[in-house]
């Protein structure tokens, strides 16, 4: 069977084209570092890559949640410690005010100091993190505590809808806020059925009383006991916050490890083996040059060559 020159040349050109395509593919693998650049190149790998990217995206969101939650909790811990310090200052003032050698006029400075402490306590409980009030429950744009006519009023979300929760892992949520109303406005039985903030207001009222008041020293003695209870209450919250921060640190480490593993799987699924691709490229270049050389020799053949 005779093979026409045109048929032979067409097959040769097809071979050259296929070889060029392989060279181009290998060059793209090396240039991009990717073995799979579109689904048609490897549908199974592409599908697996999409699934892994979805997992990675979820991990990144959880890492952001954990970071935001940790910062929120640290801001809460700092505020609670500042509030505890203010009660420590109030305790010192109460002990000093109970000194019988002082006069009623001398107590004016104590009252002024307690007014300052109350104002600072309200400022602490109106602390913001990322422009959101940390003790307002879910009403994070609403200032929770306001001093009105000598009373502290709460305007944040109440306990039923005041839980700020984040998802730290798939299916695992954590409450990261302390509801101001529940923590600081709820009566503590051991403190004489007074809340944290009520105790602070009562201290100011009792210190302002005259030394001649028959209940003056008894009131201050009760206030000193109440301060100890309130500080324990505050420090219990600090302990709870600290435990959550440590838990988030463990979760963060776990998420980071998972992210590394997913990156490794993505690389194995979609990335090119650069060393192997370079060797293959050199081999294909050699083959390509051989094909070109052979083709050029054949294309020089004329009718005279057949007639000889």
C-alpha cells in the first residue's frame, strides 16, 4: 500500500503539534507550579481540590472567630480586673472612713473619691472592643450602663437574648461575653442581697452618713464584708474567662495544624512535581528536536529521490 507524501507530512505535522502541546503543558506546570489548572485536565483531582478549598475556607473562618473571641475575652478579663481594683480602692476608703478620729468634714474627700470610683466603674463596664460594648449582651452598639439620678441603669440586652456566641469548630460554639445585667445587677445573697453595683452605691451612701449615725459603723462593717463577696464574684468571672481563653488557644493550635494538613493535601492533589516536570521537559525537548530533524529530512525528499 502506497502512502502519499501529503498523508505522511500531515502525520508528521500532527506529531509535531502533539509534541509542542506536551512541551507547552510541562512549561505551564513549571511556570504556575500547578498540575491541574482547569477541571478538564483532571476532573477527579479538580473536584477533590474544590472540596479541600472549601474545608480550608471554613478553617480560616473558624480561625478568625477564635482570634476575635480571644481578643474579646482578653478585653473582658482586663475590664474585670480593673473593676476588682476599684473595689479594692473602695475597701481602703471604707476602712479609713471608719476611723473615729476623723471628722464629718474630713469625710467629704472620701465621698468625692467614691464618686470617682463609681464613675470609673461605669466607664469600665462600658468598655468597648472593636467599637462594640462588651457587657451589653447582643446589643453591642448600645451603651449598657448609665448613672441617672444617683442610680445605675442598664440598657443592654437582658440575659434571654444577651448571649454572644461564636462557632470555634464545626458544631462547637462558645459564649464569649458576660451579660452585664446578669453579672453586675443581680443580687448576691452573701452580700446582703445586693448586686455588685448596688453595693458600690450603698458604700458611697454609708460613708456619707454622719459619724453620729447609730448605724454608721455597722453599715460600714457590712459593706466591708460585701466588698469581699463582690470581689470573689468578680474573680470567679475572671477565672471563667481565663479558662475560655486557654480553650481557644488550644483550638487555635488545632486549627493551625489542620490548615497545614489541608495545604499539604491540596499541594499533593493540584501542585506539579517541579523536579519531575523539569526532567520531563528536557526529555520532551530532545524528542521534539529529533522529530523536527526527521521531519525536515523527509520534507526535503522530492520525486527525483524516488526515481533514483
